[in-house]
C-alpha cells in the first residue's frame, strides 16, 4: 500500500476502536431504554473491530514480512536502488591450503 495507504488504514483502525469505546460507554447507561438500544449496536461494532484486527494483521504480514517470517524494509523510491555487488573475480580467490592441512 505505501505510506499514504498505511496512514489511512491506521486512522480508520483507531477511529473504529474509539467508536467502540463510545458505544460501550453508551450501552452501559443506567437508563434501560438507552442500554437496550445501544447493546446490539455495541455487538456489531465489536465484530467490526475484530474484522479490523484481522485486516491489520493481514496487511502487516503481506507488506512487511517475507514468507520466512523475517521483517523486511523495502525502499519505496525505486531511484534509490543500490546496485548489486559484482562477484569476486578469479584473481581475488585465495590460494589452496597447504598439503599438511589436507585431511584426506
């Protein structure tokens, strides 16, 4: 997604959890009519928060982890890509070990 998409997703995630806390506060009202009205809404918003948690976990795994489970930092600007190092040339190779080190 990138930084903009991550910011929007994070803002929506925080917003739905703030909404959950507000609805929970209203559903614990001492007025029975208010409690009866807000209790089912609180259940729906709680289910939406569980779905948001699953979405955040999926986005995190997809964007920031490789398949082997290691964290990956990807460069978002393709113009800053580093060139791959060239393999060592044959002239830079080490000489073979002396015969006294031969184990065979």
